[in-house]
C-alpha cells in the first residue's frame, strides 16, 4: 500500500448535521444545500490543519434526514445514515481497524461514545474556514 492509500490515512468523520447546525446561516431552509457546502469546504481544506494527527485524512461526511442525496466529490466520501447519524459515526470509528480517528462534532453524548471507541474529537471550530473566493 502506498502512503496515498486512504486505508493508511487517519480517518476524519464529520457529523454533518451538527457542524451545519452550528452556524445560523439559514441552513434549515435547504439542508442538502448546506451539506453540499460543507462537503465542498472539506474537499477544499482537507480537514484540520492543526489536528491531532498529521494529514492527509480520509474524510467521511455523515449526512442524515433531508440532507441525504449529497454526492461524493474527490477527497470526501459521503455516508448516509439510515437512522441515527450518531450511531453510524460510532460504527465508522469502531470499524476503522485501529487507524487514528478524529470526529468533528459538538454533541457531548456522541463525543463520549466516539471517545469510548478510541476516537479523538474536536468541535466544528476545529475545521478550517471555507477558502475565500
């Protein structure tokens, strides 16, 4: 496996609903559009520059509810939660095969559950801002 192989990279799992909901910018009017903007931001920035693990990351954006239907882009995999996004995030961490995992959420209960599975967690402010246009 080469160093560019995603299976060797730290896993960055982003709680899409929580991160989108952390900024009162009208996201509730277009949840899928807000998730697409977050996806594009993740693709452009590659995740946290000063995170606990050296990048590049394999980035997974977890979406649920009316945010489903977001297409993946190079550098960002989309996982649609059939039910609870939190449950899917914990399962992704659990199945990471011992790779370092970083979860982006401000949900206290999700942080507790992810940390029990060995992940580290940061809040939405741990992500870099969208690049200026």
